[in-house]
C-alpha cells in the first residue's frame, strides 16, 4: 500500500479506495495555527494603520481595568487611545473606560476563558481606528490560556496584584515567560498581604530576564508615571508615524 | 467541561476533518496530539470535549492520544541547558537572567490514523 514499502506511511497522495488497514499521516498542524495566523494579520493591519497594540493580561481582580483607568490620563496628549474590554459577562469594565471619554468596545465571551484573534477582528470596526494610535486590549481575567492566544499585539503586559501571592510566576510560568512588561499592582497592600518581594523577583527573573517590572498602586498612584513613560517610549515610533 | 479544552477540541476537530479530506479517509481511528508541559490541558477533559464536538461529524469515534513534551530551556546568561517541572525553572548555575524556552510550549497534531 505504501509507496515506501510496508511502513504504513501515507504522507503523500490519497490511499486507494479499497484500503482497509489503518494508515498513519502527519499533518504537522499547529492546533492554534488559525488563531496565530489571524493574530499575525491583525498585527500587520494595525501597524499599517499606525496603531500600537497592547494586550493586558492577569487574574480576575488583579486590577487590569483600574490600571487602564490610572494609565490613560497619564499618557501624553499625543496618545489617542482606544480600548477593547474582554470579559465573560457584563459591560461594567467598558462603562468605566467610557467615563474617561475613551472609545471602547466590550467583548463578552459568555464563559470563554480568553480573547481570540477572531473576537478582536470582529470588534475592531467598532473603534475609530483612524483616530487612535494606541490600542489596549484587556483580556479575560485568567493567568492560564490568554498566554496561548495571539491577538495581534505588539506588547504583552502581565498584571499581578500582591494579594494574589508571590508564588504566581512559578505557578503560571508561560504567562510570565511571554510578558514584555510585568506590573505588580496593589503595592499599598504589600505589608498586609505578606507578599515576599525577594521571592517574587527571583521567580520572575528565573523565567524572564528582559521584562521590566513596575511596582504600582492604582489606589495611591505610585509607580504609574514611570509605567506610562515606558509605554510612551515603546509606542513612540508608531505614534509619531500616525501624525 | 472546560471552555478552554472545548475551544482546543474544536480546533483539533477542524484540522482532523481537513486532514480526512486531504488524505481521503472515511474513518478516523486515532489523533495523536503533542502537548508541551507548559500548556495547561487536561487529557480527559479534552477527550470529552472532542467527543462532544465530533459527534455528528466523520471524525466521530476517534481516540485522542496525548503525548507530553517536557520543558527544556537554556539560561540566557550562561547558556546552560536544563529541564524541570513547571515549578522549578531556575538555572542550575544560579543565574537569574531569564531563559530561552527550547521546548515545552508545543500544541500540534503529530499524527492521525484512519482508513
């Protein structure tokens, strides 16, 4: 049956219709390939429109929306931001962003644990893409699967709050390996939560040598100017090109 | 059933159906999925999700086989290669300069078997 002999290999050509013995094939297919391809396309489309895209990930309750609320007013006037809010249910996060007079679209995944490139593609037409040069995508609160789904972003921010514990980087390594920026939020609760900074930094640096870590508190405002400055520098070429 | 495994199962089904057509298969017996240890996937959950997704398709009845691929990384400072459980990725040399992931993040269909 097999053109190489009897190894059962059938990587080329269809088997004859009378074949009965099971044959093995190697489609070499990435299971999330469809999402990755669409993510690549989104990235290229957004770059052509001079939009710098940031995917914000972190647990439910880490303070991703609070970070956006604190960050958006701190970005210079040259930044015209838009936001995609991902959540299982409700438009509460989008409502909070809309109060800042920032264009925002809410994506409800109805139980889905992460955003996909297809959901982002579908929500883009609801944003004034010609007017914005910075797109923040707030992912569904989850330290697991959002790490596996490209959304066409230029930069990934991972937000961890001290109340979650210092052991999270070691427990959710993929998220922290892939991070371009790590934000440690709620540092006003450092003492109350017993968060071990030394252990946290050791685990983070074991996984990721390049991502800067910003210690912030969205409640007190500490550390946020420095984070806003870093994002401004990253996005500067795109913002300048947008005019 | 977890939504996460359901999404993955549906992608596996899509690829399986395309492969069946490409290779002219009438019946799918087995799908071997390579899963890196860093992927958070539960095998039983994935099988249940796949069965539910495939029930009315030509791919129904296929058994999912998961092959786990261990994590392997190289230290970005001293270059030493090391492997480890998902809880201990530190460079054995004590460097804390981050790592270059060599394997352990895979998620692909390695082999399908059918007639």
